C-alpha cells in the first residue's frame, strides 16, 4: 500500500470512529451531514483528530468544504504539503 493509500485509510478510520460508523460504511463521497448525521461538533472533533494524528491544522473556516472523505483528504493533503 502506498503512503497516500495508507494515509487515506487512516483518515477513513478516524472519521468513521468520530461518526460512529464502520469503515466500510464510510464512502469516499458520502456527505457527512446528510448520510452520517454529523453535526458541527462532530466536524470539529474530526479536525481535532486530524490535528492530533497527522499534525496538520485545518482552519475551522474550511469546515464547510469538508463534506466527505475525499474532500477532507484533499484538505489534509493540501495543508500537510503531501505530494500526489
């Protein structure tokens, strides 16, 4: 598994845990609020876990963009300076 895939799956595990769903239930594009009933507190919890796990700080102003696993990974990668 490449570093990118490994980080993606690690992020999936973090978000699934916060949203209280199984990792295989968390799709790449499933909307956190609509499909997984995430509220703003859970979104902030996801940011806190990303900060702790990856040492990456994403501004709360970007929360509206973090609607699903794919967009959240893209934001983490951008802020962490990960190269594709």
